[in-house]
C-alpha cells in the first residue's frame, strides 16, 4: 500500500477513545511483534485500559482529564483513508 504523496495528512481530535475501533488503536499502541523489534507490551496505552478510564468516569473533564486523542490519516493511491498515527492525550 502506498500513500498518496499529493494528499495532505489530516489531523483529527477525538473526544473519546470509543470514536476509533479497538483493533485500529491497539495496532498502533501495541503492535503485534514480528521479532525484528525489541518491543514490550504497554498496558497503560491499550484501548481496554484507556476505554475503562473513560467509561468509569475516571478520565472525564470533571476530574481534570479531558480526552483529546490525536488521529492522523492520509489517503492511499486508491483514495481510501489510511490511519498513519495515534496519540493518546488528556
């Protein structure tokens, strides 16, 4: 898959981790190991952990934690949006 170099990247803010699929989030946060990189699973950036904080009202504006996750997308040569990056932000 090639990204369209002429297409600008689009940065979006998400007010909840639930606005993105668990599969997409975890593929960036904790990608499957291919044994070529030294990578350790980080449970604190997993979808399940962050979603549980938001769902249980621990990470909400009233407690001083307002979700503003960043999602970067770009189009590929077929015109489909491709997720290029994610960043959890509170």
